C-alpha cells in the first residue's frame, strides 16, 4: 500500500529543503506554479548554477530519488505544489 504526502510551499531565491530523505519514497511530483524558473537540487550547499531548472508552469517527476530535495526560485517567489508517494 502507498501513502501520499502533498502540499504547497512558497519558494524564494534562498535554497531551502522541500523534503527530507525517505527510503520508502516511490515517486515525487513537483509543480512549478510560478512565473519564473524553479531550481531543484539535492544538497543544502547547491546554488542555482548547479541545480536542475524547471520552467515556469513546468513539472518535475522522479521515481528514483529517495534523498533530500532542495529548491530555490530564479527570482521573486514561486508557488510550488508537490506530491510524494511512499510505501507504507
């Protein structure tokens, strides 16, 4: 059986943790609900120069990432939505 963790975050230009590591995670879906680029990384020391860009109004899906997930906005603020699926 799978469980879901979902929510909303306001993201600024400061790198912040979206989700902690979860060895039971089976999938993650992130929706950039903003008008600027969202960046996704795996370490608190990441910068937008080495994070993966997600276009405005774009999506990110991954079925293999069980590590920490960090996010930052290119500028301004972003409304981000996420869903994390995991084994119970």
